[in-house]
C-alpha cells in the first residue's frame, strides 16, 4: 500500500482492481485557436486500484506513443520534443497520495509524472458499484476529471495568433473513465 489513505467512512471495496481495457479510456483536451477544444486519447494505459480497510491507492501508466489524433502529422507533433517527447519520455504515470470518498463522489489527489516532471493534480468524479457483471466478474467504475497547466510539465510549444491569443491553451483537462475488475 502506498501513502494514499481513505478514512473508514470513505472506504472503497477491498481488493485489487485493474482496468478493463476495452471499457476504460484516458482522454485529454485543450483549447485550440482560442475558440475550439482539441480532444485526444491515450488508449494504451492501465490503472490499478488497491483498496484495504486502512486505505486505498490508485496508480496508472500510459504509453505516450499511443496518442491518437485524426491527423498523422499532428500525432507526430504531439509525440515530438515540442510536446510529449515520446522517445525520451515514453510513459506518463500517476500515483495517488490521497483518496477521499463521500457517497458516490470521489477525490483522488496524486502525483502526475509527465516529460520528466512530477507535479500534484486533483481528480474529482464519481465512483459506481461494485456490481457483478457478465461472467461473474465483480466490477467498479470511476469517472475522474482534473486539470493541469501543460507548461509546468515542459509542454511549451505554442504559436501567437495574428490578432491576439495563442494556438494552444495552457490548461489541459484530463478524463479517466475506468471500469475496474476485481483481481
């Protein structure tokens, strides 16, 4: 168990829970050209929730080379040193330091490591279950969202627009939609 803790009133179902990769997603979005929102995914990832009576921990890792966009040149740019620098930093990791649950609402605070930098991020959302699904597997779900400043992680590329503003916003919104199966 890591240092992440929950109180007795906010416990999660005891056990080790791992992502069902078909029914889980990791997404991110950022403002584009001031008026739009660019959305992408990191489909090659896994997360593990370890819950015991004394606390819980959520850990995840994603492979940067799996970033998906609808345009190959944009995908290559995101994987370049201007952004993720996939060759030097092939993974993004998250490790919780605190998990708090109040009913179906959950807050997960932890360390996000991206492009050689680690910073604190807070994710909030909803927890569902547990339920017994098809094949008698016990499952829980979590929908979590949070934000971080990409420039704090060295993702600094940008271009000024002719009449003000920048091509890419600094605030990144991340969404983790997890369906976890008891191991």
